[in-house]
C-alpha cells in the first residue's frame, strides 16, 4: 500500500528534507514544488512511500523540526497505477495492512477521547437504551445500546497514552470516561425513577429478566471477552478497519452494566448493582489492558525490524539547487 506524504517546509530546510525523503526506504517518488507555499513561505514536497515505511520517515522529519516550521500530512490515494510504486512496496519490509503509524493512531484516538457534547449524547442515549432493555428483558435493545456506545474511543486513547506516555492524551481520555459514565448513569437513574410511579415497569422487573442476568453475574469469561474485544478493537484502529469495531461494541458489557447499576440502585437491588459495577470495571480494565498489550507488541516488532534510510547511490541530484 502506497501513501502520499505532503510536506510544507521553509526554504532553509528544503535540502535536508529532500535528502531525508530521497534516502528513505520504501520511497517511490519525491516531487519538489519550490516556492509554492505562501503561508508559511517555503516549498512543498510530495512523497509517495510504502505505508510500512512511513513511521520511520515521520520520525526523521520530526527530528528536523518540520512539524514546528511547517506541516506534514499523510493521505492514501484511492487509485495509483505505477510500477515504481509497486516495486517500492515490494522492497519495503513488512506488509502495509500490518503497518502502524504511531502519529496516526495517536491523532485518531485523541480525537475520539475528547469530552464533547456528541460523546455525552451518544453515551447517555446508549445507557438509556440499555436501561430500557434491562427493565423490558429485551436483548435487542441491549445489543443496540452496545452498538451505540462511544466508550471505546477514550479507552483506546488511554492505552495509547500509557504506552507513549502522552499524559495530556491520558487526562483527556480519563476525563471523558470519568464524566461521561456518571452523567449517563445519573440520567438513566432519573428516567427509571420517573418511570416507576408512572407504571411503565414494575419494581420487580429485575427479578424476572432472565436475559440480563449475565450483566450482574461477572465471571472469568467477562474478562476473557473484554481482553479479546480489546485486542480486536485496537487492531481495527491500527489497520483502519472500522467495521470490526461494531463487533467490539456488541461483545463487551460496558454500557449495559452502567445502565443496570442505575436501574438497580433506583429499585433498591444493591447486590445486583454491585455485581454490575464489578462487571463494568472488569470490562473497562480488560479493554485497556488488551489494547496496551497490542501496542507494546507492535512496538517490540518494529524495534526488532528497524527500518531507516537505504544506502545512498548517487542521489546528490535529488537535492535542489538554488
């Protein structure tokens, strides 16, 4: 897989950046457009490079301070016909589908980890759906609540923050989770408190719901499923396969457990509320632990197979003359 790296750089850094890009492993093309950047003033480079070789190139560019003086963007072309690009992909070590771009993962999870109104809205709606499914013994509503819940974004960001020691990202993710779940649970508790006197469901609703017993009965498989879901979720983030995240959402008992805690407290079922709270903690912790393990595995693999600059073979002509 080939990606396009667009670099905006001041003229005084152009020669060093061109040399860095030309010598990088997995490069198919390097195009220089002198003086085409107006704000900031400088040059623009476009580099076609194999995806599995992008991360080392980004590290070298950032060591030159390109991100401070200009900008770096990475995009994937929908269609590319080039024998040179095919050879670059074949020569680059590893597979593009397995390649991990750390900055891409950090940015993606960072965007999903922010405490926004949309995040709160989705989490509140998901918890409400879960509460309705619990009191009506509706598996369909509970599964729907799992699919709507947005909690994996902050959990993945928390894992990235722990591995890369990006504490600002970690604080943002912790804030989203620490505020989002209590707000969603309070909203679910409030609607449950209003529903009881209106006769929308009986106070014995939790005693007859056989379909929801798994929520307040955590066991070994609760942790096992959470770990497997965490691995699948982080792999889907790394490989940019968003469809796999749907399976992650509907396999873990996070939002249903939060909804069950709220309803059980309103109905005075404190033992069941405690069991579902334990279920919630196990699932959240298992997702983060598994995601951290996946990131550490990728870090070890990339360190064992370092990728850097390829040997220079008469590339002085790539450096622009002014």
